[in-house]
C-alpha cells in the first residue's frame, strides 16, 4: 500500500493547498494534474513532486516515482515522509539495500515513525534477516498498537518459522483492526497449511491473490503458497500452474539483477572441466599447522544440492553436544570469487604455497570466531549444499576435512527445488525454471563426480531415502564418518533445540518426524517434469535410482 509522503505547509501557495486537499482525499490523479499545472507555471514545492510521485506509485511506475520523490527531497531534505517514500520505491525496484538506507534515514529524522520501522522490517525479511525483521515489526507495533500491517508482518514471519499459535493470535489481532489486511490473511493461510487444512488455506490465498494493493513480489509469493495448498489437495495440475506463475513472476522481477552475470551452471561446468583435465597431484596440500586448541577436533563439510536432505542431516547431527554447526553461512565466498570464477584463478589455486594457504585458512577461522562459535574439541559441520562447487578450494585449504555428499533422487530434488520458496541469489535464480534447475543440477553433479575422483578428500555418500528407510543405521554412519558418537536423542531431532537459525525452506519440515511421502514425490508431477527427465537420466542411473 502506498504511503502518503507529503507535509502540508501552512501559508503555502493556493495551488499547493489544492494538491494537498486532493491527496488527502485519495484522488492522486487530480493531485498530479494540479501539480503538473503548478510546475508548468514555474512553481517549485516538495508537495508538487510528491503528488506526481504518488500518482506514479499508484500506477506501479516506481522508477518514475523515485525520480519525483528525489526532487522533493532536494527541496525538503529533513522531511521523513519523503525519505520513507523513496524507500518504498527502492523496495519495489528490487533494491533492498538502498531501501534500508532510506528507511534508516527516515528513522534518523523521526525515530518513532511506525511505518518506516514496518517497511524496514519487510525489507529485512526479503534479505533473510528474519530476527532483525521481527524486531522492526515489534517496534512498529509498540509505537502504534493498531498498526495492522506490522502485526500482520510479524504474524507471517512467525508462522513461516513454525510458531503457529503465536502467529494465529497476531494475525487475528491484525484482522480485528483491518479485516482485509492481506498479510494477516496470508499468515492465517500459512497456519492452516501447517495444520494440513489445505481447503481453508486455499480460500485464504485465493482471497488475497488478486488484491491490487499487493506488490508484484507479494503476489508471486501468494501464488506459491496457493500452489502448496493445491498440492496438499492433490490437485497437481492446478498446483503446477500456480508454481509456474510464481516462478515466472519472480524471474521477471529479478532478471535484471542476474542477466549479465555468469550463471552458477557455467561456473560449475568450467570447474568440472578443469578438474577432469587435472592430475590429483595438483590438489595436494600441506596439513594445517594451527594449534589444535584453535581448531576443531574434526572439520566436516555437508554438501550436495539444495533439497537433497542436508538441512535434515545437519539438524540430526547438531543434537550431539560434540557438534557445532554453521547454518548456510558462506565463509568461502570471497575466496571462491578469486580462485574459482575463472580458469586463471583455478590455475593459481593449484599453485598456492603454504604461506598463502595459511593466510586463507586464517581468514576462514577468523570468520568462524566472529560468529561466536567455539570449535575447541568439537566437530564443526559447515553445511551449505552448493559448497559442492567449492570442493577444489576446500581440498587445498582443508586437506583433512571430511565431506558428506548428500544425495536424493534427482527428480525429487528438482521438483522440490521448483516447489519451494527460496530467498533469491544467483543459485536460487537458476531454480526458477525447470530447465535451468536441471542444467545446474547436472553441472554440479558432474563437478561432484570429478571432485571425488581427483581431490584427496575423504567422502561419505549420504542418501536421503536411506535415512527415511533406516534412520539409525544411516545417521550412525554419518556420525561415525565425522567422529561423532551416535546418541538416542538423535531420533528426536524434530523436538531438539539445537540453536540453529534454520533459514532454508526445510525449516518447517525438520520440526516434524520423518515422513516417507517425500520419497518418489516426483511421480505425481511426471507429466510436468517430462521435458527435463532426459537431462536428469544420466544421474538417476548413475546413482542407482529406479527408471521412469
């Protein structure tokens, strides 16, 4: 919903007063028309630009609106409403970092601006900073207890994290203030999804899906949730149409951010080819020389591909007091950009001497320390599925590391990737179409196969289906591989408080006991997946999964 970024100024020109009256009445077209007339006559006033900005905003022309609000800010730099309006535009232009700066500028001018706290929370939620987002929603609701949007945002965030009782109470508070508040309706739908009341959830999401006040991104998200409800009702054809709508809209929204970048698929294919052509001797490295008190008893990387069961296994392992885990925090990103993004970088990686390797290791361990993680005497599990791409770097930096390679039926993996609602980054952008998801999977598995052949690392293959079929045997094998004792508490992983801030789409699933329903789930969508099955067949056969 558009904010109202204008400050009525007593004694202003009569034309400005007319513009303000039109805006207060919600007649933004008339306000913009009056503003155009005044500006054509040579008048300059922030309200005139605000009026035009609001009109553009109402039409979804956020770039044009941003230009108008920026002009208004030049004339009234201390007006918090203008800063807030700029933040709204930046948010809708998929520039969340700059949007947060604008909301912070608003709060610098007006610390008790509930709307700015709410908008900042919404933006932080987009960026995956869930805890910080909730603090912003809570602050907005403290300032204005009747701020239905903030209450609804808090409800939706908490519902997504799995606290359905509190989420329902907050959503009902928001709906008591505004019965049509879309985010509160969505939060109630998420609660109903969790309770498997799919019919009620469908009604909620359909009631919101056509709401003209929704941003394009919010509309896409609602269609994804609607698809989940339809899937729960076993209406797979309708569900797939809704998933496709969500993915297509997200792709259109974020295409500009990724279109000029090398895709992760291209990077993975290049690394795989380099590995295949290299000799195993290229990848040997001296053992770490840090004092034992400054490094873990064991160091494990949990890799594979998104939706292969890595979050589930991490949660199981993290129930052990012997384990500390990193929940999808990429501490190798900067080094990977230097050494894995080009053939010259890869060549440099193979020739790094001990001083350079020691320096890079120290950078990694410094980041672990900055996260407040004490690894002394523990097994550190660094879980990030797409660390598969970084295996050559891991081999050079941590030759004693143990690699758990998570596998799952490739067809279930790709379907699950397509059905889940990821926070976008270059990898997740590739998962917005079945074709690009399958191509990325194939390139990543090719790299993984080359890594197991060429890299002097210890690998353990962990299968999701085996964990479901024989939990204790499969989990015990993973524990033994990384030097951790099996405990009976691991069976109750879904009840354990491991302290992990799970941000992946698996967060809700790891709060439930194992369910075999997700094995062979792809068969319900066989027709929709048929175009990509030939791409996956190589890996389906290599990993020994049943034929189509």
